[in-house]
C-alpha cells in the first residue's frame, strides 16, 4: 500500500522527510519507506502522523476523503 496522502500532507506543510522521521523517532530512510509503501507503518506511528496533521487514520489510509479526525470520548 502506498501512503500518498502522508506524503502530500507533509509536502503541503513544506516539511522534509527528515523532520517527520525525527518526530517519529525513526531514521529518514524508514520514513521514506513508509511513504512509498515499502514498509507498513506501525499503528502507533500512523496515529502519531494522523494527530500531527489533525486528520483521521482512515483519511491517511485512503478509506475516506474526510480529513476531520473523529471526536475523542
């Protein structure tokens, strides 16, 4: 699975892969592989990315076109 929305969100904010990698405590190569789909993104990391961009995980996974995250309980 390619995570093209993750790349687009990062680029829309003019952020580097290195910046995102540091945020997630992984190296840049690992983050790059997340974006291209060479590595599956661990759930914890996927949640961090969604929280950082203020979108739902379903949006990142291309399961919905609605960006808004779900309300917390």
